[in-house]
């Protein structure tokens, strides 16, 4: 309880410092972070309103009153419930209040139907994204959050160790993905995503597992994640079925070096851009710069993707407690692709790598 | 392919008729409905832009280009991809275009961060919710959609038949819910939700299964749903463990009559409000009006909750092809609660009830 009250207090301090009148968040990671409440994301809005100048308010449907009372971990909270014929967004606007021109920060993932209703009720307010306020709080994980991130990282490590049990020639990507989902479920509360991208499909970073039959000589990207105790895993390893194409081995060795270089660049005071550059430079020197089509990583916590973004040119300075993926890759259309991904945490001394399964290409069968 | 092109054409006709310049939707049910593409809902926007006056455009991250090409089922589509350093929302605004004052309809569930970015780039446009445009299209299911709704209804019927295998005194709600999730997964592609609300918890309509141990003499609400082939199930039946409290039986008999009355009121030309009243009147006559704290139902399709809303006073006229839940209930704080829920479809002749498991109280063990 203490913990969530402290988070609300920090948000209020930040609102005051930035002259933002209020923060409004809907069900999802922000609401859970601030109140402990994992509310239903449905058409009846549940909205947490935090004003710089008073106690927090939650606006929730009458039929979910018992859930709010049972699950919200804040003592100092006003609860406003509404019935099926009330306009919840007008009620919320009333609780937001503030003079015309006031700035209100709205949850990044909040539904647009809620935002448009609030904007209609407060036509002269101005609007910002909630991540400007709550992002800098969520980005630094406390000791309890790090315990959970380590646990969920261990859970996904265990799944990667078992990939050779199910990945083999003659099976479809979809069949392998279904088996991996079952394995993820064993050690997590839920499955977030499963990418099994084989042969030429490995050149598509966000490939959806499909009907393609995996063949001898394929390289396969396995990028998987789940949620355990509210925190997310996300981990990629590379597999070859029987053997890899000979021309894959040299770029893969470069990728291993690139990923290791980016991990080694992680320390307090380094910028996100420097971590990205550490990987990108190694790939570019080997002529693979154009084949590395995405940023080096993303923060992780209660969402699989959150701040900080490990993006070229970013001047965001790393501080202890930040957790993010380091996942360079290369993608060669029509041929193959590869990615290696670990979750790392910035420590006082440098870096803690949460995923420990070796990064070598794993040859199955 | 034809099918999605026809849907786009109908949306364009509606945009023109309502003098709305463009529709913008993000990953989710609207995007899938219009393009077939089940895109990733992440921080890199994927946006479908349909203007009244030209071909549709999809704005998507460069690293998902292969997915767009492989999964979008529209021939006449402009694809605009962006890299990690581009402002996707400025790109989208450019494609939306239109004179100042133009009305743009934005996806109801689209992330607010996308909406605020588009609003910033088009400061003199006006904004509406996409459901004003696409709702009246999605609300009427075609023959192929009805086939899928029947299939997923049969899948959840099968789970309710198996509830007596896992629901018994001495087990926690959470344990029963976990077993039901496994059963749902057997016949669906994914689990949407599982409500197991026992004893006094049954008085909370959206109760989250918790550590409470189920006892002899409890009544238990089991409200479960999943997704099969893109379409949703949602079905509630009532169970008693060993026996029900004697004082539960009379109100439950009223509820059975109320639910049957609402189902019987479903026919083309009736209003949603009349269906709600049919159930509510029966409960009110028995003194249970105040205990029925929610609307009678919600539409269902690719989302568990969508239009039409079966709400008191609604003048929305039912037309053949509409699919929705009929789920009256009563909730008595500290004592017990009950709900009976079927999915029904409006037919030319009246109503087709998709769930066939009997609605009687099921006594387990």
C-alpha cells in the first residue's frame, strides 16, 4: 500500500513541477503501477485521475465497485461510481476540473473514445501524453520489481532451453509456436507473444508464425515472451535445423559480437544512443548496417515495450534500475535473418544480464 | 479479398453521406474487419486511413512491411512504411489531409498517444469516434460471420457442460478458473476471460476469481468466453455446490423467466430498449429491479463487447444479423448473485439462440 501511495506522491510532485494540472490513466500498465488495480479494459471507462492538488479519484462502473474496493491499494482515494445511464466521461471531466488552458496528461494507451469524450467536456484544456509524467517514474525499477524481472527472465530462459524438444524439420512454424506457447504458460501466468520465423521468413522481424514447413538447413528466429507476476519476459535466440547455410555463419558471428558490444556499453551515464551505436557500428563495419532495420532495444517491465527506447541518437542517460532489451539483428530479404536478445538492467557498477542461456547458434536434430 | 474491399466501399459511402473526411483505425477489431490484418498493437503505430475520396492507405513500421504485404487482404491499398527515426503520426496526418474544419473519425480503441499526435499535426480538424461510421456496418453480421459465431458458441457450450468436472467444495475460485481456462483453450484459439464468483462474491458482476474456497451451499456464477477463428463467445450459467440456499431458489426462478422473456422479445423491428424492458419488468415485478444493476446485454462479434448495447430506453431497432448477449442478473450484497447469459442472433423470423445448454441451476457433487 505504502508503495502505491509513494508513487502517487511522486506523480503529484512531477505534475506540480511541470505545471500540469492532472494525470488521467485508464486500465493497463499505468493504472496498475499507480494503484495495483488490474482493471477491465472495456467500453465502460475506469479512469484514475491524479490532480497535483488533491487526493486521487477513481471513476468506475457501479457494477465493478466491489473490484475497485478489493483491488485498489490506496487508502487515500475518492471512488466515484456511475450507472448504465450516466455519462462517465462528463463525470470524469468534472473531477479533472481546472481552469481553461490547464494541461492534462492522458494515458498513452487510453482509448480514444474516452479521450474525445473528455476533450468535448473540457474544450479549452490542453493535452499531453501521460508518459511525460509517469514514464520517468516507471523507467527506474525498484528492488521488488527487479526481483520479478529476474524471475520472469529465468522462466523464459527455461523455455529457450527446451526449444530443441519441439523445433525440427517437417513441422510447421504454427505447430512449433503452439508448443512453445504451452511451455511459456508452464512458467508464466500468460503468453505475450511467440515468433517462430524460419528460413526466408526470418528476414521479417515481426513475422507471425505461419503454415510454412520448417526444412533442414533453415535458420529459425525464436522470439518469445510472457508475463509472470505482472512483469514481462522477452528473449530471442537463433536455431539452425540440422545445419545452417554456410553463408549464414560469418554474419551471425558478427551479430554475436555486436550484441555483446551493446551489452558491454551499458553503464550509468552512458546514453541509450551510445548503446545503440555500439551494436550498429559492429554490424556496419561488416557491411550489415543496412540490414539492421530497427532500434537496438526497448524498456521492459509491466509492459513488454516501454521506456527507455534504445534508439540511435538518443541522449537519454542510463541510470541504475533501468531495464531494457538489447537485441540487434540483421535481415536479408529472401534469404534469412537473425536477432539475439537479452534483457539487461543498469546497475551501479554497470550491467546485469538477466538472460543466461548461451547466445551461440543452437543446431537442433 | 472481395469481402474487405466491399467493407471499405461501404465505409467510404458512409463517410461521404455524413460529410466526414476520413476514418483512421489502429490495430484491433476495426482494422481486422476492414483489412483482415491482425496487426501488433505496439508503440510503433499501424494506422489504416480511409478517405471518402480515394484509395485506402496503411501507415506501418518498416520492420512490419512483410506482415502488411502478407496479411492485408485489399488489392487497392497504398502502403506507407516508416523507419525508426520518422514521425509516423506526421506521416499519417499528411495522408489524412483535408481542409481545416474537416471531420476525421478516429478508432474508438486507438491509443491516445496516436490521437494526440495526429491532433497536433492537424490542429484545426474536428474529431469523431470511428464507431459512428463503422459501428452500423459491423453490427450486422453476414452469413460467414454467423457461421463463426455459431461455432464459437458451440465451443463455450461444451465448456459449460464440463464445469461439474472441476467445480466442487474445497477448491478455490482461482483453481477452478485455471481449469476452466484450460478447457476453453481446448476448443478456442484463446481465452478472453473467466469469472468464477462463489457465495457472496457472486454479488459482484465482474468479480475476479480469487483465493476464496468454495463451500457446500454456495451458488457460483460461471461467466466465460474465448475467441475462435476471430469471433468471441460469452456465456453464463449458474451452479450450486451440493445445494443452493433455499432463499435463492425463488429469485432464480424469476431470473429464468426474465431471461426467457428478453429472448422472446428479440425480433426485427423491436428496439434494444424493449428487449431490456422485457427482462427488467419481470425482475422488477418480483421486487428485484434494484438488484439488476446492469444493462441486459451487449453486441458480440470480433470483440466480446461491441454494438448494439441492449440498454434501457435505447431506440436502436433490431435488424436481422445483429448478434448480442441476453444476460439479466440480480446481485444482493453480502448474500449471493446470479446471471444467465446466452448469445442470440436476430433473424428474419425472430431470434436464433446460439447457446443451447439448459439454463436451470446445475447442482454439482
